[in-house]
C-alpha cells in the first residue's frame, strides 16, 4: 500500500512539473505533444488505480458484513 501511495504522489508531482513547463512555453511543439500524451496516460493510470482501490474497499466491506 505504501508503494501505491508513493507512486501516486510521484505521478502527481511529475504531472504538475510537466504542466507548468508546458504552460510557460518552455517546450517545443513535439515535446508539448509528448507531455500532453504522457499526462493523459498518467491521468488514466491514476483513475484506474483509484477504481481498483474503490473495488478493494467494496470487497473488504462486503466480506466484513
């Protein structure tokens, strides 16, 4: 569980850094497209992680009752 939290926090931090550099215009067009694609992939991964966590919580609640 600690690994997942560290991974989640790291992804959020990296996404914030990439978004800031993209907004400031520090990247060329190709790098901007790559950062946008990577940010989208990371967002989907995080949503999937949250969905899996919610499913695990639901299973644990169901098993407990």
